[in-house]
C-alpha cells in the first residue's frame, strides 16, 4: 500500500504501523518515507497494510501524528489513523442521485436526532422522514472532534468520520439506507477552520495563515505561500465525501470566512471539481453555501464571474419570518421588525431583504440584488428554524416554546409554499418540546472552562444570569437536546405533524409550488392587520395553448383580529387550512380568524 503525506518543512518522515486494531501495545513496524521527486513537499513509501491497520507519521523524530487525510481515527483525534479500504463496503442500493431542484431538506444532528446518537440508531427513524415527504437529509458535520458529543463544528480531521457516531462504515450504512428509501443526503462540511484541540495540521505544513483572521483565529491558508496544497487538501476532502460515501451534496459552512484573494476563488475551483465529478459519476451533485454576504455571485455561473455554487442559505427570509411571527426586534432582527410583513413580502419576491440597503446591525449597506429574471428560486434555501437560530439562543428554545400551534402552522405554510428550497430542522414538524442547546465534550479542562465562561459572559451582556445559561459540558445539556420520539404520537404534536405532511403532499402535487420563476410570485399584505397573501403560479404549455395554474396561501398572524383577504380568483378551490379547511370563497373574499392559514387553488 502507498502511504504519502505532504510535509514540506520536514527533514525526515517515518511511518509507524501496527497490524490490525489491537497491536498498539507492541512496537510498531517502521519505515522511512522518501521525498517524492515530482511533487514538492511530498513524502511516500510502499508498505504492507490491510483494512483496519493503525498507522501514524513521525516528523523529524517527533511524536507520532495521525495522517491528515485519514478516513478513520478509531482512537480519537490524538491517536493513530486506521487504513480504510472503501471498496470493501458492499452497497445494497444502486443510486441514480437526486438533484436540488424540487427538493425539501431536513437538517439533523446525528448525536441528538435519537438518544442513541449514532448512524445506526438514526436509520431506524428514516421511515418517519420518508413518510413526512422530505427528499434530502442535511446531516450536520460528522468529522472527528474531542470527546463524544458536540455540534461538530470543531472537527479536526476533514477526511474522517467521528468514531462514536459509527465511523466510516456507519456513515455508509446510513447513506445506503436513506438511498434505499429514495432520500438524498447532504453533508455539512467545515472548511473555514478546525477545532482548537486535536488539530495537528500545523505540524505538517502551512495549513493556516496570519495573513487573514477569523473568529476562530488564523485563517485557513487559501492564498498565502503553500496554499496550492491546502486548497487541494480541502478539495480532495469534499470530493471524497461525494465519491466514497455516495453523498449527494455538501453544505459549506460560513463561506464568508473563507478568505481568498487569488484571482480564482476557492469556491469556484471547488464547484468546477464537483461538477466534473458529477459528470464522471453520472449523478447530480451540488453545493449549498451558508453565506452572510447576500452576494449573488455565490451562485452565479462561473463563466459570468460567479462561484458556481448551486444554492445558498437565505437568512433574510428567516429573519423576516421570525420577526413577523414573534415580534422580536433585537440584534439583526431590528431592520426586519420595523415593518415585518413588508420585509417578509420583500424576501418572498426578491430573495434578499438587504440588497444594497442599510443594515443597522452592521452599521453599513449590505448585500446586492438578485436578478429574479435569471436566478431560479431553488438556488435559495428558506427556513423558519435551523441549528444556528435555535442553538445560539441562550436556552436553545424553539419556535414551539413561543408560538401557538396555529402560528407554527402559519410558519410551516410560508416555508413550504414559498418559492425557495425549503428546509426543516429536526423535530420542527411536530413542534418538538425539547430544546436544542449548545453542548460540548471538550477533554481539555481549560478549554472546557473557557467555552463555558465565554458563553455566560456573552449572554450576561443581554441581561441573563450566569446560572440561567446551560453548562455546555454538562451531559444533561446534550440529553435535553435529544428528540423525544414519543411526542409525535400525542396532542398537540400529532396534529402539527399531520399539517406538515399535508403541506409536503401539496408541494409534491402542485406544480405552482415548485415553479422556479421568481417573477411569477406575487404577495399582498397588510402591516397593521398582520395578514399576508402569497400567490404562486406555474405555466403549462400545451401544443396549441398555455394555461396557468395557481396556489394561494393566506395567513392571518394577528392574535385577535379577523382578516378579510381578497383573492385574485373568485372561484378559488379550498385545499387545506389551519385550524380547518376554509369554506368556499364567496365573491373573492376570504374571511380568516386570528392565527390561521388557508391554501387554495386556482
């Protein structure tokens, strides 16, 4: 087997290898690596090895370190790597792939989706997601991190799978089982930083640079000396997930923190490589950016100067919807809360709210407008809740803690009937009563204390007492965050779950709800009355005619006032509603009680 590693500053590199997974008590077999004459900074050696064998590299006689490209770290971030033969896994299902247009995503965290917190325990719940009507599962990061439980964004090995979740084979079993049910998999990956503990990359080479700084410290080196290999490292990692694990798409964490001053941005290079791999594998692959920039270039085609990513999260839609539902106006909600129905209307028809407008939260103008005539609506993701928007709250409280089931039903209708690719957060579909809190399992006591104290200081500035903030290191914080799978079977959760299933069935059956043309979306609203009507239309072309079909979604968010909402079609047919399907419309006017939603077809 060929062992190779990039270590441009080393004078000597040695391989240490143990047979199987139980031989680390004995002396390892060692072999020196030779410089690769055709690849600057690379070392390589041929040595006998089998699947599961442990191995590590010593640089200049130092401590043994795991391979930066290891697919498995069975003993954690500080232990040796293990050889993984991806060809050994026997895939049970042929999978043609499932692209992003028309998709409905479901974000879940592997460690709290079930109390077991493993890939195998999650497989048992996949039929629930199939029956719900989603098309893709977006899995939060699964790369190794210190300890057992954490959000996953402090991973330290971008090519490997967290062993407590089930390791590489566990992930393959999960993907395979999902594909067998027709569900695609999107994996959340982090390229903008690595965790602070167990990160051995700096020992191998200039993976980080002080040229730029991020909230996590020195930036990943995408443009300083040595950056060619660093870029190749993260590109290779991304392609490995898609190729070796049959992942369908990647969600790229916080791409605004990828500092790259080179003429060709890393994201454009990544999207080109993913498109090429998709063509080679003959199945659709895609990239979704989490971006704070409101920048149309993120998803613009590469030939037109864009990065060519296939979609991006749209936090503006979330903020407008959240402000309209809750009345919250602190922080980044301030601009949206001034006229929340108007803000919601803007994000439903134009994508971004801040599109070159002043952001009081940032103290400057922000964003740029989308060209709604050319940008397909599925290139934006719309959502009412995400891991960030729940977990970064002081108590990790969900919308279900603040909203009635009726207002949760209104939120669901606006997300699932909006023109964008909808995304749900695990448990949202039944109004889960469990919080989703910030939890860690740092093995370094000083780091654990720093994280705990820093979080309490952060929320003390907003009036919270230290004892009110859950301790991230307390195992009970993670346990509270696990979904309670008994809830969907009892009231009021069962009723809300039925509503989500109804909405997802309508989205699947009504062409207007997945039409990608933003110019065919219309909105009417009343700020004082707190109602909004969303009109979606689709054009069906026949050999000699064109017909339009439409869906109208009306929501009344007012807590006590009935709304009289005029419909554009006096013969609209009621399809669904909360608390009940609306009566047939008389004279084009829809009378809606407080906190209600109605969906009609034309």
